C-alpha cells in the first residue's frame, strides 16, 4: 500500500470519527487551564461562572493503520505549541510507551513517525506524554500532556474455532430441529469497527442430515428418523467466515463428529421357535440344562432382557435365569430327573426388554416367545440309600460282634439289581467295625473305649451286583456311650510342704480330682484317708463336699531331723455305678519357714523328692557329664598332638635380638618370595635374591658356593646343609647380626634313629641306636654359641 492510499484511508477515517458533534474540536485542541489569561464568559445552569482558557497545544488526531507495508516510515501526526515561533528555539520531547523505539519525534518540527509495523491484536493503543521545552534553557514552555495513539484495525485474522474436532451425540430417531451442539469461532480483529470480526457460520459437509445456524453456530438435526442401526457416525464440516460472509472475507473450518446414541426402538427376537435339549437323568440339581439366546439390535441397557417360564408340563422342575454379561437365558434343573417316571418335558418361555421406551411401544409388544423341549435320557444309576446319613449308638462296655444298627440301599433302575454292602476301610483303618454284605447290619469287632474316642465316623459303600462300577456312599456316625470304668485321680501333681513350726489342724494343701468319665449329672468325688494310714498318720483329710479336700496337720510341730518327707495316701471315689476309687499318694516335705509361713529351706532329701528325680535318672545324668568330659579331653589331646613344638619355647629364651621375617609371600605366582624348596631339597643351587621390602645400604653380589659332596654318614645331607648355611651367613654382609637368631625348620631326608618316640623305645630292642643325638650334639652347641644361645637352648 503506497503513501497516497494511506493518506486517503486516514482522511476517510477522520471524516467518520469527526462526524459526531463537538468531538473533532475537543480532540484537536487541549486546553491548559488558563495559563495565558482567561475571561468570564457566562454561567452554567447551576450559576457557576464559566471561564474560557486559551489553548496551549494543538495537534492532529493520532491513528495508525496496523500491518503497514510501505517503504517509508509511517507518519503518525504532528505536535505543535503556539509558543513555537518557528525560530528553532522550541524542542519537542516525547516519552511513554514505545517512545524512542516504536515512535520517534522530530525535536524541531514535532512530527511523529512509527518505525515498525504494528499489530493491533498484540496492542491496540499506546499512551505517550509530550512536552515543549526551550532548547537553550531547557525551561518547560508547555506542561506535560498525555495523548493516545490508537492502532486502526484491518482484516488480517481469519476466524478460529475453539475446538477441532468437536464431539457430539444425539439420540437416534430424533425429531427435526433437535439441538446437537453449538460451535464457536472467534476473530482477533476489532469487532467494534467494520465487519472484520463479524462471523457467519455455514455447513460444508453433512447435508441433508444436519444444519447450522449462521449467527449462533448451533447445529441441529435436519432429517427425521435417523436410525443408529443403519448408520451410527456422521462427520460434519462447519465453516466460519468473517466480513459477515461477504466476498473477500477470511474463513476457518472445523470438523464435528456426531454419533447417534441408541434408544430402545427394537424388541428382542428368538432365532428359533423351538429349542430341544437332551439331558441324562443323573444330572445334578442346580445344573444347567441348556442355554438360549434372543437377539436385539439395540446396545447397552436397551438390549438388556429378561427370560421367564410362562408354561410347563412339569411344574417346579425347571427355571430360567438371565446371564447379564451375555444376555443369555440359562435353563436350570430344580428337581431330580427320573427316566423311569417321566421321560420328556415341555416349557414355554418368554423374553422381554428390561427398559422399555414408551415412545416406540406403539410399534408392537417388546417381547417374544419360544418353546423348549427337554428329553430325559436313561442312565444306569448307582444304589440309593434310604437316608442321607446314619447315627448309631453303642455302650463302651458292649462285647465284640454286637450289632449297633443297619443301613439300607436299593437300585433305582428298572432292573432292580441286588446291593452289596462294605465299609470303606480308609475311614476305619483300625478295623473297629464290620457290616453284613447282604442286609447292611453294622457290628463292632472289638470293645470300645469312650475315653479314647467318643465318636467314630465311617463310610458304608453300596455296590450293584450286576455292575460293580455303580457304587454309592453314605456316612455313618457311631456314638460311644459312657460307662463308669475309670477311677478318679488327683487333678494335678501337687507340691506340698509343711513348716516345722506348723500348728495342729492347719490346712496346708487343697486337692482336687479328675475323672475321664462323663456322667450325665456331672462328677461327685469323695475323699478319705487310707485305712492303713489312719492310725499313725501325721495328717488328716477333710472332704469339702465340693469335689475338693483339705489336707490338715495333726500335731503342732514337725522335725526335719526325725522325718523330712511324709507320704499321705488319699482315697478318691466317684459317685457313679459301679463306683470306682483309687489311692493317690501326696508327698509332703518338712521345711524351715519364716514367721509368715513362707518356706526358707528344705533338706537334700526333700529337695530330691521335690525334683522327682529317681536314682536311675541321676545315674544317667552323671554318665552324660562323664562322656562330655572325655570328649573334651580327647579333643584337647588331638590338638596338642597336631601342634608342632617350636624351636624356641618362649621369647625369654632369646638373649639378644630376634629378627622375625613374617613375610608370607604371594603364593606360587610370587617368584620374588622366599623359596622353601631350597630347604626341602639341599641338592638344588639357588641364586640369592634380594628382598623387596629391605633396601640394603650397599649392594653385594651373591656368593655362589658349591654343594659339598655327600659323606658316608647317613646324616650328611643335614650336616652339609647346616655347614653351607653357616658359611653363607659368615660371608654375607647383608645377613642379620651375630646376636640374632636364625632358625632352619628342616627335617632332612631321614634319620638313622628312625622314630624317637618314647612309645616306640619301649617296644624296641635295648640296643636301639641313638647316635644321632650324640653325633649332632656338639654341632648344635656350636650353632647355639654362634647365635647367642646357652645350654638351656641346646637342651631344648
């Protein structure tokens, strides 16, 4: 756009905006409140005097077109003060938003230009401040004034939808004009000026099914009877165009995905009118006989259906339930089938939607009916017991081979096969019971003990003679009735003591009783002192009449010296028939007590009696202790035998310094470490190697010495080895000092004395040769003297 067109647009804009009364004049002139004189011009409606102020500034209206594309800087306007005489003494200063960057002013003329293209959508107006000052004195000629530069809008933005795509749902079979969804497009241009932001909506794709309101963007159905079962999804393209849809306007589009939601407009229908199922008569009650399925074109809850039986020639034999996950009708058996009694059943079933839409009910009933035929097949059935279980009773003192009851089973088939009875031995592994194979009588094989087992649970098997694979089982519960056949005893193991200072008739213990029998009326125990102890007893027994008894003293004091332990025989009897009784011995220890009657000490005999340890138990404990001591001694002896005796028993035997080289080395891979092979093989010649961990003050070359030839003596290898080591140490300046100890743990190839064990010396001849020690004694002494040893070292 050239400069001439810009000027024409500005003139047109000024004509439009200045056409309102009084607005142009106020915009072009700004008063300064009477700086340069004022005069009284009249009064207003309220009688307030009016003053006319002389103008101080004048400028053009400031408006700019956005997106200016000219080559020159865009002219904004001109600032001018009536103080400006044109002599260049007035300087115009501009401050505020964009001053100096976006907007620049000519200090002399007051012309303002824009330096960059401006976008109204980024910023619609700029607030600036201007003032006029004396160029030479910098004195303000006019007060600072505020003005606004507005950006004039052009149609440079197309409408944009708030979403892309839109998702919407509308029920199928909706009437024409049913609202679906409203789309919205916005235009960044100025909506207050012209039609740049006035949007009009239209539909590009989706006719004739849908329509759109051109002003609001509301999408509605345009075709009646749209069926989801025919077509479910629709893609509608909507266009939004600015400039009120006129030629040359900008536009934008969006896609609206519309799905028809399901309504219950289809009834369920059976695929067949007659269903037939065959089931064996042995099928269990509650089992599924068959499954039927009705079809429904709807989906979701609109396809949910219920099945029910509306007619049957076997009332209560069958029922039908609905599987909600698959919408199938499951036929269940509610009573046992019997081929010999009825061989075929006929059912009439109905299916109906759960959720019915009254709007479509006029199409017809939303249900369907079908017939189901069930054929019962014959099965060779096992015997059937008269009862589901049997309970029998027998007294525990009943003799063996006593009959305790019987079971009965029969073959339900037409052939009516005979039945044979047996006991499942897995339930009677001790073979306590047996049964008659023909009549099912159950009897015991041995006497029973209620206290051992009060109930016996066995299983009886009935087998057909003609088909042994047909068997049935029935549980039989045998209750053993109680008989008074056990004598009562002490309820627990009592530990009783009496003080030496006890008084007569003092209660020292209360005892109770227990009885494994279980009388109907409960236990009743009687306590008495045994007759054989009644005359010379030191204690008495008092029956408390509540199944307990008190033990009382019969004299004032007791002495541990005379008798430290007393045994009191207590006779306990029950009140049943036949009466059972037993004698129980109560052990009472005599102890020393304090004033409050608390036990302080008892003698050894009493403690032994308290502990309840027999002589055999004490002997066994003693033997265990002896065996443990022997094991410890043997272990110590083995460790001592394995331990090698050192050359020096203790550090005190070394008179001067002991230089210890505790260098273990790095194993076979450490070639610089000490080679023990030289000591074990004296025939090997080894070159001396310098230790890594010792830095000698001076380097001395290794001394090679020939190996001495072996002598006739059997111990020459040891002698040669030691002599060679003595010579090496004497001539080696890097060797340890003479007041140090060097040990050579070398045994040698053999000993003429063979074993020096004292055990072997006893068994061998008296002329055993011990010249080994006599021959080497002086040599060891020489070595000991050389290395600072004494006689004690030599002897050791």
